């Protein structure tokens, strides 16, 4: 029986956080840590899902993943089942499947393990049902995965992670404009510039699917700010609209979103000019905005960012949703160890758990292999 293996990466967001669901700009890149799904079509309606990376495999029938049955599934299986559900909704001929999932992405680290899981499943499924796998199709698959996450799992996320997992390219960032969901590959010649990105996982897990959590609350605040201005999404506001927001909190959230999209544009300009010091300064300004106006940081993330910059990083910021997870620092290859050691010492002095560090460069998006 035909089997396929799909590998989908996690991501680092270089800049542009909490802009996707607000209709703004972001510039993430895929990283060389992946989730792998080995998939085989069955001749019946049984689903067998298992993993060494996740607890509690699950076996059932296609009927058991119906929308109103989803609460009975183990947490991580909902991300897999959500993709199968969304594919069925889109008219894909989904049959019974055997799925084996593995992953080297840490969960809760803000590196998009959920999107990598969804994207590995959707790519494997697409191959099994003979869908084309070109970039345009992949963009549609990202939308399908986002619906799985927002509607089936109930995590009110915005779509950046799925797009970059499916469309990322080595040595490129993916500029995404969520005003119209258009994408453009942006060369990021970090290697040639002798630079690399240090990911500092603070170990403080974040949970985007929590309906009462910070991420969901910020999304509501942004929606309320947009509604006050009569806009569909706050990322579509002009800077001079912000003074019309009477609510201080809404004005601060909106100021972050609008200024963050400008910072993405400024980073694109600085990258094109090869001005990496300027890129670093903009990353640090992004963190200040995420910490202050958006209140999405934590003491651990702030310490990682401040220490990295003091120790010679060109710039640093939290990456992804915040409220825990990881920060990134733009560092010279030969200065990375100094930055890492400084962050470790600062965490030890503060009594925080030691962060996990990784050096990453923009890597390939999801790939597919036919046969086991
Ligand atoms: C998380 C979400 F999944 C993304 O959609 C995005 O909103 C990000 O947080 C913040 O930029 O990764």
C-alpha cells in the first residue's frame, strides 16, 4: 500500500508578532527542526494515530473525528484530526489512515510545534489524495491547517506559522502581508554576513489554545480596538487613527500592531541595504513594543533579551506569541557563545531555570518523500 513521509519545520519569527490576525505584516523563517508524519492509506475507515514524541496514541474511525466529537480526543490528536476534518470539509476524499508522528521540535517553546504537526499531516494527506503540491496549493493547505487550529482545536491563532512551515526556503524569510495574505520570499543572507540567530527557549511553556490565556485576551482587545474605529482589523488602521481610541489599553495594543508592521518594512529595507546593525536595533525596538504596549512578555524573556544585547547581540526580541516560550538574538557567529554564556549566568543569578539554546538559520519548508 502507498505510504508517504512528510516533514514540516517549526519557525522563528524574525519580526512582526501579533500582526497576522490583525491584517499586518510579518517576516518569519523556517528552522531546521521538524515534525515528521509517515502516512499510509487504508482500505477501510479506521484511523490509527501514534507517536513517540506525543503521549497517548489514538485509534478510532473516521466518524469519531466529527466536529462534535472532538472533545473526546487526546489534546495533540485534535491537531491531526482537525486537519482531516478540514480536508473533508473542503471535499478531499479522506479514507482510513495509519499515521506515525515523530518530532524534534520542543512543545510550548514558541517555535510552532502545533503548526509543524498540522502541516506534516496536511502534506502527507495531500500526497495520498493526489493533490498538487506547488506553492499555490501549499498556500491553500496553510489555510486549511489554520482552520483546523482555530475552528476544530479552538486556538485563536492567525496563520503565520502554517504559511512559513509550508513555504519556507533556505536563506530566505517569508514576508506575509495579512491584509490580503500575499507572500514574498525575502533573501536573508545571514550566513554571508557571518551572522546567526540564537534561539533562547526560556522553558516557560506557553499555551495558545487556552481560551482565558493572554494570547486569546490580546486578540479580543485588538478586535475591540478595530471595532471602535469601524475597521475589520486593527492592522488596517493608520498611525493617526490611534488617537481616536479612548480606551488606553486598546490604544496601546493598536499602537503595537501598527508600529510592528512598520518595523517589518524597516527591516526589509535594512536587510536589502545589508545594514544588520539597523536590523538588530529594530528587533530590540519590537521587543520593547511587545513588552510595553502589547504586554506579551515575561520577566524571563525580558532578561534574555536585555542580557543578549548587553553581551554583544545586534538585537533581540521575543519571538512568536510570547507569554513564555523563546526569545531570539541576532548574533555574530563568533560571538554566539559569549551571548549564550551571559544569558545562562543571568538566568542562574535570577534563580530561573537554565534556558535551552539553539543556533538557527533559515531552512527549507515542508518536504515530501514517497515510499516509507
Ligand atoms: C503564535 C500564533 F500561532 C501566530 O498565528 C501568531 O499570532 C504569533 O503567535 C504571534 O505573532 O505563533
